[in-house]
């Protein structure tokens, strides 16, 4: 059905590199009843929308440990409207302060979970002296994004550095920055693909995140750009892959 839908609306598929046709399935209850209970009737539908680069620049984050996007025992690992609505007001608040997105922290140890509605990645030299790409594990809080999974698969295929899915905390990030072990950080998601992070505001202080030391005007860090280019080449059919579905 999706293939046929895209064939019908193929005139809306952008022809510029970095642009795409966003495909979003939706599932809503439609039973004509106002009682507080699950719906016994529902509608599954799909909408399409041409989209461009989500963040055509680096992003500035504001860490938030006072409010939670998701929590243990909740439904933060599912694509539900209820996961997004409570985060809209805090997100608008940080935009008014000059930041782009929230870096969501959880618990007393300030566990780094997600950035806005994106998965968050850090590329650093860890405490053992290893280059490591790390993102939060799928522990029931984190959305199992297909872009997240794709980037992890690409990085593991290269075999050039350690790739981990494990919990990291904001104090660990601050420590790595102080010790010049932070190489770059980025968010990843369906719409943006990847976007480099250039700063994080945390506990009344702005911390600069390296992007590309050799190019002060760079929009992407070296690893972020490599991951983005390889993934886009697969998406646009330049690189053959079992991930692509020709239509």
C-alpha cells in the first residue's frame, strides 16, 4: 500500500539532495464515545509531506533535569502523541532563551537520554583511552529509531572505533569536555538524519562542544558528516544496500 501511495504522489518527492518525502503512519481511535476507556474502533492512515534539512546548521542545547520526557515504566519508547505533547512547552521555553532543543536528563545522576525528539550520540575518548561512539541503550525510555539503528550498524561495520549502547551521565560529559576527550556530539532522527551539537547549557553554564577543529564554519563534525553522507547515499540509491526498497 505504501508503495502504491508513493507512486500516486510521486510528484511531491523532492529532487534536491538532502530533501525527502516524509512518510508518517497514524493510528487513532474513532469510536463515537466520550467515556474514559480504550477505543474499539480505529483508523490507520498515512500522510506524506515533502521535507528539507531539519537543522541546516549546528544546534545549541539546553539540558533539562527538572522535567522528564520519559521515565521507567512509561511509554517513552513508543511513538505516541502523548510522548510529544508534554515536551512542547519546555521546548518553546528554551527556544525563547536562544537554544534549539532540550537535552533531556533523567534522575539524580542526570542520565543523558534524548535531545528533543532525537536520539543523542557522543563520540569521545573514554576513560580507557578508546575512541568510542556511545548512545543510550534501549531500556524502555529511549525511542528505538531506525536512524539510530542504521548509524550504529554503519559504525560497527567500519570497525574503526568502539560502538556502545550504554548509559552516560551529564557529569561524565562535563568531565570529558574538561579533559579534552570530547570529539563531537550529534542528534539523530528520521527528519533530521543527523545534526551536530555545538553547545550545551547545563547548571547555569554553557559548554562548547567540538564540531570540527579544522573548520570553524563546519555544520557537521567529521564523524557526523561521514555517517550522514553514507546514510544519504544509501537512501538516494548511490550506494547499493539491502535497506533500500525501489519503487
